[in-house]
C-alpha cells in the first residue's frame, strides 16, 4: 500500500489530481482551476509535489501488474525538454504496441542505451528480437547487452533488426506521450520530469488495457494501483 500520511487532503482528491494531470493534456494551473470549480482549493505547487511523489510509486506497481508482453520488441527514443535542453526518453513496446519500459536520460549514447536495455530485460525478461533504428549507439548498446547475456549464463542472446518501418507502431505510441507533455511546456528539473513521465506512461498502459481492470474505469484502475 502506498502511504499518504502527512498530506492534508483526502487520498481520493490526491489520486484524482495526479491521474488527471498524467492522463490529460493540462497544465498545473489548468488543473488548479478545474479542482477549484469542484470546491477543492489547492495551488499548482502542491499539485506538482503530489505528482512527483506519487506518480513513480504508482508506475512501479503498474509495471509489476501489467499483462505478459510479446518477445518481439520495438525500441526507439523521443525528445523531452528539461531546463531548456533536450533530453532523451528511451521507450520500448512489443510487436502489439504494449508498453515494455521507458527511461529518461540526459544523454543519448552507448551507456544510456545499454542501461535501458538491461532495465527492460530485468522487468520483462530476455526478448527473442529487438527492432531498432539506424542509431549506432542503440546498436552498440544492444550488442553490449548480448555480450553480457552470453557470459552470464542466460543461455541465449537477442536477435537485432534495424528495420525502420517496423518501428512505426512505436512512433505512433510516442505521439500520445508528447500530446500529454506538450501543455507542460518543458520541465524545470530532471527528477520531476522523470517522475511525471512515469505517471504518464502508467496512465497510458491503463488506457491500452495492459493492467487487469475487471470492469473498473481507468481512474479506478489507477487508484487500485495505490491501494
């Protein structure tokens, strides 16, 4: 259970605020106004603290509870502005478009790619194949992971394919994330960007039906992850 001790608002109010921010294209000031219309007075700075604190916790639970994914992956990165500079959001989905993992990085290089692949494998297991673009860093990162797999007793390595059109499904998936982050007009700190994006990804997984819902609404599913 995620602890809500020390906060001065009901848990339901906090969860509604966090969910609406990471699921819909609104700014903190937009959300402040929406809540005020419903009789909840809370400033945008407090809303930010709620998102940064609770979104990553809920996202971790979403990863743990998501349905099994396919062994054929699509991996690429997109751009997110933090402190006026572009950072790199590494993302991977399976062949059916189901979210596998994501990672915000200040750099786009071999080390970042390798770290992302190892993280995704730790969460989802070793895939049969990974489709990437023509990025040399991503290729080198995945080759480095294969070396690790070969010498750590995993018993198999990953087939690498560099076929751009096969990544179209991931390009489309990027658009949903960018549509939500657009009104945010960039982030002021890397840690808050990473926290917020984790919540956006969790809400996106719910939208795609990756979290067992048993007839619950999207918000109810999101709230259940905090229970």
